C-alpha cells in the first residue's frame, strides 16, 4: 500500500469563455500522507483552478484523479459530495461560515451530514477541535459575530471534524494580518505532524510557502517545479 | 439523521429572517383563509337554498288528474273508423279527485326498499270565516308527524308545533297571512266552511310561514281525519301521495313506472325543479375559481421570496456543497423551507377561516322568506379543510420547486472563487 493520498494524472482543462484558454495543461502530481504541499504561481497560472479540480468540486476536466487509489473521475455528483464530506476538508480565503449558525453548529455540520456519530459525540468532537484551535470560548457565538482570524480558525476546525485524509486551502492567509497568518501556519504545521494530515495549500505568500514541505510552482497551466515521485 | 440536519438548516434560515417568512406565510394564510370562508359560506347558502326546494318538495308526487277520456265513443264505432271524426267541446268525465285504493297503495309504497317514506294528503277547498271576514283557502289534510319527518314541515311552523296539531282533534295550523287577515292568533277559534256549505269550528294550534306570500295567504294544515270530515268523506279518501326516496336520483324512473303501474299522474322532483342544480354548480365553480386564484397569488409570493433567499444564500449553498452536502440536499433545504411556509400559512389560514366562519354563522340574518333562519348559513365540512391543506401544499410545492431546483444546480466553484 502506497502512501499516496492524492494523485492527479494528466489533468487538462480549458476555459471557453470569452476565448478558449488552456488553463491546465497535462498536469500530473502526487501528494503523500502527512505532507504539507503549497502551490504557488502568478495570477492566472491556473493554481486555483487546479485546486478546485482536485477538490472534486469542478468536474469539467480531462485526465484522472485518484484519492487513496480510488478513481474519482467520472463519479456522480452525489458520490463526490460524499467523498468531500468524508475525506476532504476545505479552508477558503474568505471564511465562508454559515453566518446565522453558531460557531459550534458550523463545525458540527459536516459531521452531522456524515451521520456516523450521535449528535452528542459530534458535539464533543467539535468542542475538542475548537479547543485545539483556541476557540472553545466562542462556541456559542454566531459565526458573523467573530473576527476574521477567528473565523478562519473555525473554518479549520470545520475542515477537521470528519478526520479527512487531506485538507485543501485556497489562500487561507490571504485575508489575514501577519499575526493571524502566522497563527494559521503554525496550526497547519502541527496538524501535519500530529495527525499525519496531508495539506494542499494554494498561496501567493512566499513566506508561508517557504515553511511548507514542498512547493509546486505553476506557470501557464503547468507545474514547472517541485515534483516528488515517492 | 440526514433529514434532521437539513430540517435544522432550513429552520435556521427561516428563523433568521422572520419578516420574510411571515410575509410569505401570510400570503398562504390569506389564500386558504379566504377559501375556507368562501366555500363554507357559499355551500352553506347553497345547501339552504337547495334545502328550501329539496326538503319541501316530494321526490315523487302522485295524484289523480281528472282529464277527458283518451277514447271518445265515436272511436269505438267501427262504421266511421275510416272517417275523419271531429268531436267538439270534450269535457272531463265525471269522476272523483281521489286516488283509488289509496290505502293499499300507501302500504305498497311504504314497504318499498327505495322509499324513505310516504305522506298521504287530502286537499280541501274551503273558506275561512272569522266574524264578517271570509277568505278563500285550501286545507291540506296530512299525517302531520310523517309530513314533519319527511318534509321538515316543523321548520316552517313559527308558532306552535306539529305535535300540537297531532294531539288535537279539531286543530288547524293556519298560514301566517291568513292569521294576520283574520286577526287571529294561537288558541283562537276560526270557522271553516266547506264547498258544500257545512261549517266547522277549528282551533288554531300553530302558525305556518313558508316565506311565499301567496301560499301563506291560502294554505293551512289539518289532520287527515279532520279534513276528511270537512269534505264529508271516509278514511280512504286521499287525493295525493307525496313520496320521499332514499336516493333522489331514482325519482324520474320510479315516477314513470308508478304512473304506468297505477294509472296515476306522477311528477318527479327533477322535472318539477330542473333549474336549481344549475345554480348550485355555477356558485361552486365561482367559489373554487376565486380560491384557486388567491392561492396562485400566494404561490407567486413564496416563489419570489425563495428566489431572493437563494440569491442571498449563494455563499451558504457553496459552503454546504463544499463540505459534502449534495445538490439534492441543498434542494431539500429550500423545499423544506417552502413547505414549512406553506404548512404554517395553511394551518393559520384554516384557523382564521374557521374563526371567521364561526363569526359569520353567528351574524344575524333574518328574512321573511326564511322564518327558521336566524343567522347566516355556514357549512362546516371537514372536507373543505382537507382540500385547503392539499391546495396549500401543492401550491407551495410548485412555488418552491423552481427556486430550489436552481439552488441545486448552483456551481460552488464559481461562488468560492468569485469573491
């Protein structure tokens, strides 16, 4: 059994609007267990597009995508939803919490959807994750009543709730001040160490990327640097 | 478990914007409430008007019509059978107005499975006399209890009761117009003169008001026996039989066969009152058309509010989809909201409709024409409430379906990247 968590094989994608543009051009890469990988590149290099393709949310691409040796390409939307629910955690640049729900409910929601545990167990888990991120005292607050840095930590707790195999982040520090950005980075670093969680982070923050295990550098829809085969 | 989670999300969405939720629900409330009020009131009125006809009119009215003979003597004479015979001035032959063998026929009909009851009737032409006033009139000799049971005569007796007549040997229930003209009231004696000139003193035990002046000015009710005595006839003198059936629909065919079998004239209720059903069905159509229009308006309200909600909730939809909720789950969240709005609005509408119906049914409504009606007639039928619920759920389902379907199809990537 290999330690490959995520593998992309010959991924290509074109945008047709307004003119046909080859956004991703025959991209192949692997992410291994416990690896902290960042994707860097200029605006328009296709790094975000790549992230959304490997996140399974964007299904209009050519090539093949494997998660833990399971082929994801061609699965139905419903199946992919379950895959995201179970195996993939998301953190976005804009915090994307459900504003009318409390912090705790936001964190619990993906686990409730998974439905493997009772609501009491899920609540314990959620509180545990919030504690880990130093947010336990904000659990009962509405998600729109906390600060940006706090929101990002709640989003991370939410991404962790179902013990995913890999966490994907789109500019997780892009909207944070340097202190909070540093905080988030430390959290990510400890997650890869302590939980053997793989991280795939799109960023243009060079300081952030330098701290990661590996940088995939993208240009014009291709990975030009940072491949690792085993 | 999954559904519970979705219900919870839907609930939070609804509760976080109570004004919109209430506005949308009130649309349904007004639609359903108006439907209940309209349909209860309209069918109440319909039943009342139908009842006026159906209750009072016998389903089959049997009597012996005195007509000229079909065959004149000249028709029987062979010598002129090939000629063109003209007989002038044909008169009905001399015969009695009564039904022959009325009592066996009464028994026969009473034992028929299809018949709910038969009320025998003796009609007597009389003059009412009180002091110097003489009034032309008609006494219906009836079996008063049977008449009340079958044709709700009691409803039109405004003073006294059918039992009072049943218990007295020479009592009479006079029409309200007669009582007024004779200045007589309950307990007074009036004299009745028959066509043959005999005078009978009768005691007023009741006053009858049908609402139709020309009937109330002429018609009175007395016991069968009293009337037979006035006419100087025996027990078997019966001029009409009023038949009430268990099933109204059988009336035409049964009338035909009875007329043929017993050589009598039989009039059924459908040919006597052909127009009344038309009015009923048109009133029903109007009621339902107005209600459906109201509900469609309410449906558009829900559609608009859900559409707006989905625009506002684009982010939420994207998050839900990113964290593993499928398109169907998202659609379910919004369908649940629509259905909840529909259900809540509907229940409130039913309650308001019921309360308003009760208020209407206690609103005074007095008219000369309907002596027994004191308040507006309202039909409290559980079926209308069931129809209301089904109506509301169907409307909100369709109103919610289109926006919810759009939410299902929203591409999360566009929203997550778009900001």
